[in-house]
């Protein structure tokens, strides 16, 4: 589960320099500390320290983002889940499933939304029918299969 503390609660100040460092890494996660230093007017050591503090505090992470199709995954879908009883407990059970990469409690038509990247329609069907729908408090599910990804961004909060 995500820690809901703010960066300031964790001893991190998101000043304009920190936000610029984040923005530069969102554009290119492989950017060198020396290149970032030139952009923000700090030494390479100071940038290295700030980046490490941002990572250690959980404000950001630097990861490789893959294209599921290129990695052999033919199907992406969002699954809406309606629950009876404790939504948080069901969300925790779903979050423990390795095949789901995104689980969020929400309001509206569904109590929980879960995203999956599957190798095939058969794998998607198996996970929805034998794992998700089989949970005791799951009342119903609705699967939204992605036909085409139009936009995906990770540039939150600094632009």
C-alpha cells in the first residue's frame, strides 16, 4: 500500500530545483548527474544527493517503462470490481495478485479498478474468472479491454 505522507512529512522539500530535477528525469531517466547539474545550477554531487533523497523518501523512482506488446503481452485491460463488505480488504487481496499491476479504490459504479497486462485472452479470462471473481466479497466484475493506447504519461505534478 502507498504511504500517504507528504514529501515534507518525510523531510523532503520540493522546491523549484527538486521539481526541475524530477522534470528532467521524467523526460529522460538516463540523464547523467552532470547534465542535470548544468541545467539546475548545482554541483554533480549535490544533484546526486538530491536524487537519492527523492528516491529514498518515496517521492520518485527511476524505472524502465516497457511496451507490453513488445514484451509479448497481447492483452491489456481494466477490470471494474463491485464488492460487498470491506472494500479495503478486497483491494488488499487484489493488490497481492502478481498479475495485477494497478489496484485503486474508487467511487462510482465500481468500488475497485484493477489493471492487468496478460499474455493472451485465455490468461485474462483465467485471472478474472478463477482468481478475481472467486474472491468471497466480489459481487461482480466488468472487464474493459484496451484496443489501443492513445496516451500514457508519468509527468505528474511538475509541469
